[in-house]
C-alpha cells in the first residue's frame, strides 16, 4: 500500500473528550470517528487493524475445529421469550418494532438463535460434538457508552457455541477453546491472563475470563507468578497463613488518644501493621432473620472483600452499622472498636489471617484506647473464621504454587460451560446412542474483536502513540521517502525497497505522501508501525538506510543486507 | 476440509413454501435456514459460498483503488433528516428507539453516514478522488419478504462511495467502477449485462444496473446482440422502422362479427399481424388540465409501454377510458375501436411503427367491423408520433448496432453518479486548488453480496441441484470415498489424493462421511461441486479414479495423471 493512495488522517491535537488513552490515540491516529453516542465509524486504518485481529481469531477457531456460520442481527421476540431473556436481559437489549408491529431485538449474543438452528439441524449424537461460530456485529444499549470502542454500543464479537452429547465432551471442548483462546492472544502479541470467573446464577459450571493486562483495566486480577492460577481479586481465595504461635504477651491497654487507624497505632507502638486487626461494624441477620450486630475483623494491612463477606450465612444483605448502633453494642465511637468488652452479644467473624494472629492489637471499645497482647482462646473465644479479605501481592497462591501478584485487566474473552440451560428451555434434543432424545450440553465462547483493538493500545503505547504488537500492526514496515517529488533517485530507491519487501512477504507500506520528515515520522510513530526505514539522498550517498524500531530510542544507519536481516528479526 | 468434520445437512424433500428455485435449492442444500420472515441464518455451507463472493468483491475493489472501512449499522435520525430521507425513505427504513428515547434506524444504505465521515475527514482537493467501501449487513423492512435471500430483510451489501473535485473525475471513477463490476461478475463466472437505468428524480446523472441473466429474473431486459447496449425493457427505446411506403389500397370495411383482437382480424384477412394497429382508449389531460380522450395506437404485434406513455405531455396521470366514455367519443364498443370516424374530437398518438404503416387495418368504430387500407395523410391527418411501445426481440438496437434480444435479469449491482445531492444537503465541502470551498461530486456503487448467491443459482442449476461456477463453489473438487470405514486401502488412497490436491492448490473436500454412494453423490451434486472424484476398491484394483464433472452426464475412469490434467483444466 502507498500512503498517498490510502486515506490516512491523523490529528495534531489530543481529543479533549476522550477519557482513556486508547480512545485518545484511536481518535488521534484517525482509526475511528464517532457517529453518535457509542457508535463509531472505523476508518480504513482502524478497520485494517480490526481485520488483522479477525483473521487470527478465524484461523485459530478453524484450526480448533469450530465451523463458521452467520446468524441474523435482528431476531424475533418469540425466540428470546423461550428462555425468558426477552424480559431478563434488561434495557441493554435494543428492542425494535417492525412495520408490521412485530417485536424484534438487535442481538447482543446468540444463544437462542444458535439453539434454534441446532434443534432443527442436529438430530443425532453422530453429529456431535460440533462448535459453530460467527464474527458479527452485536449491540448492547449501554446506559453510558464510553471509552470509545472499549464500551461501545455497536461492536464486533466472535461468538461460538458448542453442542455435546455429555458433560465429558463439553469439558474437552471447553479445554480446547481455553487453549485456542490462549493461542489467539499469544499470537496477537498481548500480555494476558485467563482468569477463573464466578459462575454466579448459572450454577457451578466452569467459566474463565481472558483479560488483557493493562494498568487502566477495569478489573483487578490476582495471579500466581509461577502457575496458571488467576482470578478476579473479588473472587481470589486468600488462603490461611497457617497455625498461630503461642501467646507470649499479657493484655494491656495502649493509650492512643488520636490514633484511630491501624497504621497510626502500629506506628505509635513501633510494631508491624500485620500485628493489628481492624474491626468493621456491620448489621447482618441471624438464623431467624432478625438484625444481628457483626464485627468483621481483617488484618491492619488487609481490605474487607464485600463479595466474600456477603456469601457468609446471614450476610447476603448486610450493611454498615450506624454510629448509634455501634455505641449501643460496643459503647464506643468508631476508630477504637474491637471484639473485647462489647456491651451486648455480638457475632465476630475473623478473617483467616486474623484467626492466625497471636499477641495482636485491636480497639478497646473505649475512646482513646487500643488493647495489645490479645490472644484467641485466652482473652476471647475462638472466632468464627472465614475468607473475607482481598488478596494482596505476595499472598500464597490458592493452588499451592508460588505467590500471588496483582494486575489490572480488560476482559476481552470469556469461555463458559453453559450446560443444558438453553437446550432444555428451547426443547433442543438429539437422539443418543440408545435412541433416546436428550438435551445436548452446551458451551459458549466469546471474544470482543473490536474491544481487543482498544485493549492492545491500553497495553502498548508511549508518549508518541501506539506501539502495536507485530500481529496487529496495520503494516509491519514503513518505508519513508524524504522529498519524493523532487528527488527521483530517492523515490526510485524507495520504490525498489518497497517492492523488494513486498516480494519478500513483508506487510510494508510506502509513505510517499511527500510530508516533511518531522510530520511523517510523527504519523508513523503515532499509528504504531513496528519498523521504520527512511530513504533519503544522504543515505543513498552513504549506501545506507536509516532504520528505527518503534520501541527504540535511536536510529541506526544500516546497509541493505543488515537492514533486511534486522527486519527478518 | 473433511465433510465428517463439517456440518452438512441436506434435505431429501423439496421445501413446499419456497417459490423460486434458488430458495428451494438453498434450503434443500442446507445453505440457509429461516429464523423469521426475511431473516436467515447462513449455515457453514451457505456462508462458505457467500465468503467466496465477498473475497472476489474485495479483491477487485482493492485493485480498483477503493479503500475499505466500516460504518455503524445503527445510525441516528438527525443524520437522515439532513437529507430529508428519514421521512422520504418510507416504511422500508427500520426505525428504532433506544433506551434514552432517541431515534435511530438500521441502515439500508450509507450515503448520509459516509458524507458525514467525509465532511470531517476531507479538507482539500489533494485528498480527492477517494472511494470508500464497506461490506456490511444492511436492512430493508420489506412489506413482503420472499424468495429466500433474494429479497430478504437483512442482507449483506457491498456499498462504495466516491468523492471528486469535479465531474470529470466522477466520470472517470464511474467508468472505473463500471469496469470493476464487469470484472467481478466475470470472475464469479456469471452471465450478466450492465443495463442503462432510468435516473428518474436524481436528474440526468448516469446510472447502470448490473443484472445476472436468468429466466426467473424479475426484470425484463433488452440488449443488443452485437454491442454493449442494454436497457430495461421499460426504458429501451423502440426506434422508428423508417419511412412508410406509398398507399396502394383503398379504404374498405371488413366484416369482423366476432373478431375483436388484431390477431383474429389478421387471421381472418390472411395478412401479417404487423399490418394491423390496435387502439387503446385512455383519458389524459389537455393543455388546460382538462380531461382529454386519447387513442394510443400500437402495431398489432406490439405492447403499449405505460412508462413511456406517461412521459408524454398531458399523460402523467392517464387512466384507461370507461366503456361509457368510449361510446361517447367513438360511438362503439371495445374490440372495434379506431382513429377514423370518431363522434367527438380526440387526440391520436401513434407509435413510431404505426406512423410508418401504409394500407393498415384498424377498428371501424362500428361493432362488427374493421377498416382496411387505411393511410395517414389521405384517410386521416398525420398523427402525433412517439415511442410508446415495448421493444421486442429483433428490433433494431437504439445504438445502431445490431438487433435487440430479450432476457430476464436479477439486479445484483448498481453504479450511480450521484452528483452533489448529498454533499450539498449535508454541507460537505473541500477546498479546491484556488482555496475555495466546493461541494465534492459523489458516486455510489452497490453490490448485493448475499443476493448474488441466490442469483447464481437461478442461473446455474439442473434437476439434481446447484451447478456453481468455479469461483463460487463451496469447494471445487470432492473426493468421495466408498466405504471408508471398512476398507483402509481405499481410505488411505483417498486421503493421499486429497492431500495431494490440497498441496497442489485445489480447494478440495474429502467426503469421508461413510454414506452409501447414492446418497453421497446426490449430496455432492445438490451442493454443486464442479468436480467429483470417486475412490473405490474396484477403481484401486484397476488403477483408476472415477471422475465426473458436475455438468457431464457420464463418469470416466481416469488414471492418476489424466485425472490431474482434467482437474487442472
């Protein structure tokens, strides 16, 4: 491709209304343009990148044995009512009434449509397993579309749906898709993690999210640095630190007139923060459903995990206690709370790491005082123990392998063992080997194709623009021509190099627009081309080309052979 | 691809509710499945064919210098109001209200969106000419969706839009696209014609439709058999047959008691039908807008063309005359009407071919009688003459080259020189070489990608199923294995041949499903694979493969070398 014949239009200014770096850079590089809230036109440059992602996704899905097909965007209400999702999906489902007053939606996902296809097409276990996929435009009517194509309303998704005669076959395909997704993100050159996900209401089936790691990611992830364990921080298990040591101190009041936080108390006492416990006063309910005052204890260096807490008995609808309730039960004001000397009976839930403490410090339930040398069993009963905190970096990995690190991630893929939820609701059956009609087990597997483009930029950029991984770059090598219109020797040499690179299989682009070098280089850096080669009169005289990798800080003058070697990697 | 790992599901029965052969065969071959009225799921087999069409379209558009991008399916009302098309497009425009009560449509075409893109992206004549295209899903809320994907509501269209600094540049790109479309349909292996189209309200700009020729086509086409002239029969000019001969007969009444049609009168008199003229009584309006009785005369072997007639002065809203009006003006009943001896003044419009007649026959305006030996100028005044008939096969071509043939066609492409209609309405300007803001001229160019699949079948089928042109076939060669599970020598030989064909670049498929030969061959014929090779135990013994082209009636036993030569063509 010659850039003079391509439509490239970059912006000098950084767009003011874009909140995240990928949105800013996609606008600045001219990859997308907003048509309306959450609706974007993909320019030739933007589409070129998206097509590279699509191609890798298709190749790997095909290699994995999945079969591409295509379902309509517009789907009838009756279909969605069979599973109850017409009502349940909520206002994100864009509902449409046609000229005959029939109701339809613009599909955000196609479980119903594919199950309808399957119940007509699949008759026998001999046709299973089968995995159908499509790469199509989807729509979610987001209440607040933002971050450009990261959370757009109209987007491109690869969705796949597999059908199985039994759970073993589903498990095998789930693993196959898990491995396929790993190959896809690896080929795309992205740093990613597969994260065990909460299956929530679906009921115990397996589910993994695939996250591109980026500081700006919406999700906090914990992962083992030495195994493939990874989970959302909201879900990652904080394992017990092991047995507690024997008590060695006696109980004593500590004068903490202004020290209301564990950090301040530990600093005053000159002890590690890990020896303190903070008490969070909340209201849950008892076995009879009556309100119950609860003190949740986590170590001074830990944070309560509200999702884990809410899963404990009586805590489904918990709330923070009011100051009046705290005064009533503990006789203190916040900042000095603790599990000893409560005025009324309370429930104490200690995080595993608090249950493992000896000689620790808590609030004294007296304004201005904490208590040190506290020991379970001696000074107060052994507590109810549970995992109620967020993991932190350095925690042992729950799989017993290595310690956890933390990262932020952007969800770009999801694999899901659905089971028979849809095949049962929609009466999709096949005959098994015994001639009996059974509901096939299903899996579904999604990849946010357009979102990957933005996520890759969040992970790969610098002050000068995008730094595409090789597989996603719009082109891999830019041949930049200095002054092409006035120097035919330079122009000829550039054309020759460009032709040579194309013939050798490089995805090369010739920047023959005749811009001044500064503007040209800024564009090439902004749009993230991995390799830049400059052809100039001075270089020709010296018999060299000026080469610079996108991630290098200096250019090098290379002769023809060395240059080609460099480009070949 | 191995068919055992592909989802192929053909139907034995011909679907009862399909009206046209392409719809029947696409259902029978399992290429599509209906989700709702006008909404179809494309099965893996169907999608495979559509992708072949897409690939050819993309390659040729890219070769022509057009640049691919992608615009949203969902577009805001405000945009469509800028051109007035929100109201004008009518109920085919699927209107949508989102959760915030904003109005959108599912785009049937993207002139507004691309002009919005252009007015933001294009600033200078230096960026022109440029031609943007996309291959995306479109929607038209057809009142009566039918014929499967031929007239579906949701469909895949390639739409392109070009921008130009002046009309010459537009004309050049129009020609470029015309040639590109010709290459696309030629590569797809389709018999087609580019047809000059009525530009109607657009105002004189150029427009051509591309039609796939098929007996079942909705459009009647006239084309020169020796030049590239082609037009819709509704529009094709019927040229004058030349000067009339001198009168040689005298006027005389012919007794035609029961002969009310030209055919019957000519048969009774033993004269050619071409010597008779039929009179169609209609009501138009005169220069003052008052109703006027008109007799339109066409030759006995011709048909009145209502579109041509309506373009004449005073005929815009013409209607057929009632029997009472006929009796009032002509004093006769229908079946015996003619331009002589009217009771009241009438307007007579003669088709060019009638104006060229001498000694011809018309109705006598007396029940039971016709008049022969009629001559213009002698028996009645020279008539108002116009082209008011449909052309027929054998007419001289309007371009003076050869004679016209007739065919029926399915419109699959359209090129259109739009001019400045959209750029003016949407205030899209660029600076010209003098620094003056001007509205760019535009062209638009559409191809019905999904429709081509159906049109190709209408053109290429037989009693056994589809006969794909090579470029559109899901696979080009089927290697059919007889009894693969029980004969490993056969199975090994088939695998080896399949691998050899793949390595040699053939798009081959291995039918390893283990079906009985009859069912297997029926499937391969139904889905239209151009070449079939059978590997059997008997063939192996003889050292031959059984080869049959889809369009052949007999198989041949060929040795390995001869087979490969045959497949290479």
